[in-house]
C-alpha cells in the first residue's frame, strides 16, 4: 500500500465545508487527494503507464516487486461511482499488465485485487486496482481466499436476496437479454414466464415475492454474520 | 467449451450451482464454500484459461457486471464493502483452469484479512523494475485509450498553468450555477 504523506498544504479545512455544493466538495476532495496530485504530476511517482483515462504507478511499498497500481484519472472514491467504460478500461489495462509481468518478471501469475470500501481494506480515497505479480511460494498466502462450510438453506436465502437486487439494478437489461436468448433458443411453451424463470431458475422453492419479502426482513444482517463465525 | 471443465459445465447449465446472474456471455453463481456470505464467482461462458486470453470487449462486459453484482451483494446483505479478486495463473493460486472473478462482500469482524506485508525494495531495485516495465509499456496501446506522451520536465509548467485556468473556469461555472 502506498503510504506517502500528502503534500503539506498547510491550510486546514475551509470554514464553509458544510455549505459547499457537491461540485465544490468534489473539487476540494480532489485537491486533498494524494493520488490526484500524483496524477497531475504535483507529487512524484514511478509512473509506468498513462493514457487518457488512467495512470499506472509502482506501489512504493509493494507486496511483491513489480506491484502496480492502476488509477482512474478522475477522482472516484469507490467502484459504483465510476462509469462502465472507465471500469472496463481499468481492467483491460490490468490484463495487459498481468501479461507483461508473466513475460518479463519471471512470475507464474498475477493477483488483481480491488478493495472497495474501508471494511474491504481500502486505505485511500481514490479508487485503484492492484496488480501483484505472483509465483509459487512467494509468502503471500494472505491473498488466498478462505473457504467456509455453510448450509444449503443459507445459500438459498443469500441467492434469493442477491437475485432480487441484481434484477433491480439490471432489470431492463436482463429482460432484453432474456428476450434475445428466447429468440435464439427454441421457444418454450409458456412464453410469458420465460423472463421470470430465467432469472430465478436456480431457486428451488419458488419465491412468492411480495409476501415472503416481509418474513425475510426479520432475519437481521447480524444473524447472517453470526452464521459465519 | 472445454470438456471436463467444471466452470464450463456450470456455464452450460449443467451444474447445480446457485446462479445469481446470467446472460449470453457470463454466468455468476454463489460459491459453495464461501469466504463470506454472498461470495460470488463470475465467469465467462466461453472457456478462457487465463485473463490474457479474454478479449478486451469481454473484459469490459465482465467487470461491468462485476460492479453491478458487487453493488447488489452489498445492498442485499449490508456490510461495508467488497473485495474483487482475480487469481490469474497458478502462481496466484488460480484453482480452476477457467478465468473467473471473485466478488466477496465484507463486513465488520468477518474474519477475513487480505492485508499483505509490504516489502521494502532498495531505490535501485525499484528503478530496475520501473525501467523493465516501462520498456514493455512504451509501445503499448490499450483498448483504444489515447496514449499520452511522457510528461517532459519543460511541459510541467505549462501543464500546471492550464490546470489553474481550468480550475478558474470551473469555479466560475459553479458560481453561475448558484441561483
């Protein structure tokens, strides 16, 4: 992780912070952001790539030699704030870096890592991808993803909740995509219900949406968290 | 599709996995043995062993969906963030010979810790790595992204000047917006 201190600006928080418009706040954040200052060249860095949308620099405290950070040029704190094309581009660049590392650093892999949110280990207020060159026995076992036993009913509950949310987030698209597929694949007899079924296919017990929703809300997030301990 | 690939079988609808999203290119399902609740595996329906084989257009799509799944898991289960991880290649601990993205919702005291120990490299080691990588990226054109030339020292001054001008305009604009 980069631990560089920000430029000593010497000025405290402006008095009118509460009265700032979102645009002004964004601008203020940007001025205070160490990575925005790296991007603008005000703070030095070991830059290894730059294009119109992003910049890649070496992490000065790398997990492994060659550890690269890929940063969007615009200031976004977390993933959901970024436009789709920027997200896609950052990962296309990450793919290129992974390839370069395999080729020139004599490694046998790369971990692409995103910490999205403080609880996920995000330290800076500027979204970034980590591309970490890896080889067997590099003592980075901390990046291995642990596995836990959970019950079938818990998995079904989690599935149901996520399917509901993703349907809302991508609702129109799912319908469009499902229709596309419907046209391609032979049309089942019950045409009307194809869209619904496609999404919920894996749910074994058919959720009766509205009604069951209320019952489920009794299950608190703490209950879910407790199950994993 | 590759024979005997577990992820290809899931993509073809043969698995018994708990699918949370599917379109013609990708499929996302819950990991049977999750790191946390809501741990999602997102993979391409086509068989690509490693990320480098996945065409840029598909990378764009996969991570657009990864972002939405990340938000969905976050909103559906609460919590304080997500990790998005690609283990690419055996050295990175890739388990299946089929490219996939792992989306792991995080919450307080979930027992996970991906915090690596920092390595201290000498200035010389850092410079060697920097130069080696730069040699490769110098001619790199990625995803139609407009390549910018190295910022030469002389240009720095004009650049900052331009930025300042931009800031002024920006402030003026936001002033005008105030009724």
